[in-house]
């Protein structure tokens, strides 16, 4: 029978079908002769509206629309890691082989390689009872990631047949279950999951373990937990993408999912080049062995950009359910919100602030609330940490995307244009940023590094706050009129800013710094501050202390002390004590 469901109207990526009851809400459909991928977003008696994830040029009224009977979903299985997908999990490498450098419309390429054979080890036997989320087989997906095949959610039964260990393809049945209903259910190497539905977990856990990034300003002053949420807002050129790259390269997550959402093509190609060239310090393997890249550049269809962050978070949840710590970088959620605004405008919905749809906050909440540290259905522990970049126009943090993002995240790394333009990276402003994870993480820091770490962090924060207040006075009347104790605060704050918070991504010893070295650096800076404060209180001029060269030496200690020679900090402490003693002796 001829398909009666045909295109009635086309408005960019928004397509309408008249008077049909053939489709359900959020159903995935194929539009036109080229079978463009779409999703049903509104249904009325009169009209069904479809959001198309591909370029709609050439589509015309009367073209057929065919339903799939299933929601918009992604294929989950081995082969995701090392791959590069677009916003709806189409593999860009396979598409390039088939249609060249540009994605042709309606190109049908399976998300994962169906012909590749995987070396599978079965973990169950006939008669075993399996429930949702249990591991029934494992295979080496990359040399550093073991892929654990999980019973899909809402499926449980008794094993009736098991294939022997060996090489199998993605769709091969390796285990058969007898469900409680009496039906047989085949377990293969893959499963599908709707992207807009969070995957179920057994229990949500407290965010009590930090995500160690090796970036001092983050780990010390504004830490984020595993399973936490953070935003990196900043205007053009402030280093959002660079900050996310550094975290992706060096953080102690097991797997990185990087979503380039509406970014420029040259930026995404730089990401691909960097990640493929980078050697992972943990295992001396290429970084791509534990990375998934989703590239939806600014010239790709706008609707797929809206779907890309849901695709990314679904892939992250899948690996979380295996017991891995996953960090997802969304760059940037502002471009995603702009896609939402464009589609909303084409749907003729009532605009809210700055033209964004009224449901922008709830969509942001849906995304960020899928983060968390959890006990997955297979037991153990896993986490998804979300770090979203925000690109407010003109660096205005009062605009809707930044303000609404702040409602749903607990860590805010505000990038500062003046810091970035003076080449201070990461350009995280220590006055405008905050982290709400201190109470959750302090026990971990005390247990592993002692009370000293918390005290040093608090002292450094206090000095930076004092400097900020003093600089207001300096701008008005100059630094010369300040008493020596306040001049000392400004000088030590400079050491903290330049010698500690500023970090060089291209220096082998400074690109990544352990928490242990961070603590020793803080202790050394604060030791100089305490000793200099005693001199100043004894009416010894601050100029005498500065002439000793100690402040300049601490500015460069991040380069001069290698990461494997931390005992050198003792020599620095000793030198500070000796030179302070000399000044005291001369003065007396």
C-alpha cells in the first residue's frame, strides 16, 4: 500500500505532515526519498512536526515520511572508543570513505563496524540467572579499555545457551535468555538506547572524590568531583577550548567524551590532530585509545547540533555503567542553545529572554542532571563528570545561557578576558569563580594530604581576596603610600598569581602537576610570606626583602623544580630561612 504520510511544509530543518496518526511523540522517522533522519517533536490532530537532522535542501512537499516505531537512539557496543561521530552517531571516517570530505544527504552508514570481529570472553554459563546491567561477556576494545557487555535495562532471565569464547561480530548472538514471559531473548555484542532517556542506575553516591586535573587553579582553588558538574564560561579568545583540552588530556577519568557542538571546523580538526598525536602519560599509548569524539561543527545541520550533547551523554552513561569514570566535555552549550533557539523560532513558539525558548532552563537541567557518581546495575562504581563550555556574547555573564547554567552546576570557572590577553592561562578569574564541592571533597584531601592542604588553600584564597581589595586603593592613590605589610601582601599575591596559578601547557614539568607538588609549592610560598611578615613587623623595609631575590626565585620554581625531584623544595625552604636570617643580622 502506498505511503499516505507525506511532507506538507518545509521550514529549514522543520518539516510538517498533515492529518496523520501514524507517528508517536519522539519517534525517529525517515523523511523524503533520500531517507533523511528526523524526530517527531510535536503532534496535533491537524499536523505532525518533525525535526530533521540533515540538510533539507531538495526536499519538497509530497515526499514520503516513514516511521521506525522507535525513539531517536544510538547503537552502543564495541568500536565507540577511538571513533569520530557526528551529532547523531554517524561515523565520520566511514562516511568520508563512502562519500568524500562532505557528508552527502541520506548517507546510510552503520554507527559501528558490523564486519569487525572482536575477541569475546564469555562470563556466564547455562542455567545462570541474569538481571539488568549484569556483565555477560568482555572483550578488549582498545589496549587500555576492556569493554564489558551488559544485559540491557529492563531485561532479565535464565541463560539457555552460551557460545564458546572466540571471535564474533557485532550482531552475532552469543547468549540466549529465557525471559519470565517465556520468550527467548538474544544477547549480541551491542544494544540500542534512546538518547533523551537517562540510563538507570542502582544508587547515586555522594560526590566525595575529586577529579584530579593537574591544573593548579582548579585542583587547589576550584575543585570538581567525579560525577560533578562544572561550567567554563568566557568570551571569544579567553581559552575555553584550551582549558577543556588540558582537562581532557590530563584528568584522571578513565574515558573522555569530547562533544564539539557548533564549534569552528578548524578548532575541531585541531582537537583531532592533538588527540591523535598525544601520548597518554598513564600508559604510553595514544590518547585516542580512551577517547570518543563527537564533531558537530558550525556548518553542519543545526538540528543535529541540538542532539549532539544527548548523544555524548548517552555514550558516557554506557561506559559509566561498565564501572568507568567518564568525563564529558561539551564545547559549547551556548552553540547548542542557539540551535534550540533557531528551531524554536521556526516552530513559531513564543520566545522568552533574548529569543531563547521558555524551556531552555529545563533542557539544561536535563543535561547536567545526568552527571553523577553512581553504583551501576552491575555493582561497583562509575561516574559521569560534565564540563560544559559557555560562550556568552561579548563575555556578558548575565545572559540567559550562563545564568541558567549556574543554576544547575556546582563549579564555575569564570574565564577573564584581561587575564587571557595578558597571556595568563588558564585564564580562570579567582575572584569571579567558585566551587561548591569543598565540603564534599575536604575529607578526601585531609585523608590523602593532611589538614595542611586545606589550611594552605584557605591562606592563598585569603591573600588573593586581600590583594583584590588593595588593588582598588592602588588604582586610586598608587602603591607607594601603602604600609609595608600591605605591600608584602601585593608582592606575595603576585607570586601566587604568576608563580602558582599561571600554568604553561607547553612546558613538560608545568603542563601537569600532582597534588603533592601543588601542596609543596603552596607551603614554600606561604613560608616566605610568614618569614617576610616577621621582618616587616620588626620594621625592616620590604625593599630589603625584595632585594634578596627570593620572590623572583619562587616565580620560577614551577619550571626549576622537576616533577620527579620534589626534595628540592627543602632546599628552597632552607635558602629562604638563610637569606631572611642574613637580612635580620644586617639590620640588627
